[in-house]
């Protein structure tokens, strides 16, 4: 893996986005945009693969539960926005591991 491949970009963006929420720094729009773009790139790159890289899978399994847990640190619209992001990230993670039509 290079430092600019989709998985590396996803990990970097996830680390910044999650870290900002966990530390109380709030919703980092740039990190969120980078994360969603990296997830889309991973979904495209992995579409024909039978397996995803372990590091990518590690991030995918944390996206929703960690973001949902972080939402509990906030109130009102901030918490609602984080939960909306959690559901969007969950859907993008699903796209990353979607079965091909010929897989059933």
C-alpha cells in the first residue's frame, strides 16, 4: 500500500474525523468529506475483489459504532448531524463490501 492509495487515505481521514469527535473538537467537515471520498474510492477499487484489505476492513467495522458513540458526547443539532453522518458512513461501508451481481 502506498501512502496515497484509497485505504491509506481512508485511514488518515477516519483518524482525523473520529479524533475530532472524540476529543470534543466537533464535526470536521474536511475530514468527513475526505473520508466519504476515500470510501467511494475503496468501493470502486474493491468492486471486483473477493476480499478487502485487512486495514480497510478494520476501519469499516468501526465506522458506525464509533461515530454513534461519539454522537452521545454532543447534544441537539450537533448530535443529530453526527448520527446522520454515522448512517451515511454505514451505507458507504456497505458499498465497499457489496456483493457483485454474479455472487448472488
